C-alpha cells in the first residue's frame, strides 16, 4: 500500500553524497561496513556521480533522498560478467563509462523502508527503464542478489535455491523474492555467478545475472505496443513499470 508522500525523481548531484551513503547503510549495514574496510564509500559515490552524467537517479520523499538507481553504459558484455566489483571498478565506474556503448549495466537500486512505502522503487525503475528504452542501448543487465538464501543456506545449495520455484497466486515463480521482483519486471535469468557480489553474505557471495533486451532499439513495433497496452488494460500481473508509466 503506497502512502501519500510526495515523490520526486532527479539526477544525482555531488552534494547528495552524504545522503547516498545514508541510504546505502540503511539497506546494506554490515555489508557497507565490509566494503568500506577496503574502500571509501563517500569517494566511491562522488566518483560514480561524476562518471555517469544522465544515468544516476535519486528519489526524494518529502524533500529527503530515500532511494537511488545507478546505471552505466559500458562496452562490458553480460557474457563476460565476472563480478560487480570488476564490472564497476569497485563501485567508482572509473574507466567503465562509455556513452556510446551497446550495453547498460544496472549498478545499484537501493531504497529505504520509507522510500519503499512511498512507491520510490517503482518510480526509479520507471525513470531508468524509460531512459533505457528511448536510448540506442541493446541490452540492460545487472547482477542481482538472492537475499533470502542465507535463511536456508544450511538446507540447500545456492544453485538449488536459484533453481527452486514456489507457487504465488497460482503461478510458478522463483523462490527468492528479489529474483521474482526482477523477473516480474521482464528481466530474464542468465545464470548464477559464484563471487558475483563478494561482500553479499546473504547471497553467499553469488550474483544472479539478469538481462533485458531493448524492444524499442529498432523502433517501436506496433504488435509489441498492442501487447503491452493489453496487459495494462487487463491489470494482470504484467511488469510493474508498465503500471508506473501509465
Ligand atoms: C530491492 C529494494 C529496492 C526493494 O525495495 P521496496 O520497494 O521497499 O521493496 P518491497 O519490500 O516492496 O519489495 C518489492 C518486491 O521485491 C521483493 N524484494 C526485493 N528485495 C528484497 C529483499 N531484499 N528481501 C525481501 N524481498 C525483496 C519483495 O518481496 C517484493 O515482492 P512482492 O511484491 O512479490 O512482495 C530494497 O529492498 C533494497 O534497497 N534492497 C537492498 C539493495 C538491493 O538488494 N538492491 C537490489 C539489488 S541490485
């Protein structure tokens, strides 16, 4: 249930760094601390903001930053993905950003509990996906997490957990809620990557490689628009961003 707060989306600025660190710590807590042992988080965000003009959004709820979505055009392909750390140059994106590249990498989506309640996740995703669809980029990809894995790590292997399905509202879907979230948005799973996000102990350090092709890169195809409009009209379980954009 969404509350009645005012949500505003804009590009990140250098003066936001302190707020971005606060949002990161609110969601990652001890993982931020582990990462910070080898890295300066404030400097990392500052480098990232200046490296990705036009591709880093923040969400303000009643004037305060409660979420971020950071992406990066890159020549690094999903097939060559090794880890978040490598793909982002330890989060800084130094030497990674290439505005003309075919690929768009999803660096981070982080939203506080307050932001989640105000509908910030959908608003950020709508802004980022609209930018992706209207760009010439071919593929959007990201290394997602399996934040539910640590609760059952004694019983199943990461691969078994990744492969497992559960029934939700009559549909067979991924066992992990975050993998479900991305699949509902239209991402496809491309594999489980050991060491894909080393500090993420909830996912045992594994990354879930998720990809989405840009359906509009070659121009809008009428049958695709029709199919999307039908899904919106039916109000079924179509991708959440369609609802956010409509
Ligand atoms: C991912 C994130 C932005 C979602 O925020 P939110 O909108 O407040 O999240 P919600 O709790 O409403 O979750 C949205 C959906 O995703 C699922 N989900 C996403 N991340 C989840 C997590 N860490 N734990 C449990 N569920 C999660 C929820 O189950 C929910 O699915 P549902 O609608 O079927 O119930 C937020 O949890 C976050 O910042 N997490 C830490 C950073 C992260 O994992 N980012 C994504 C990896 S790139």
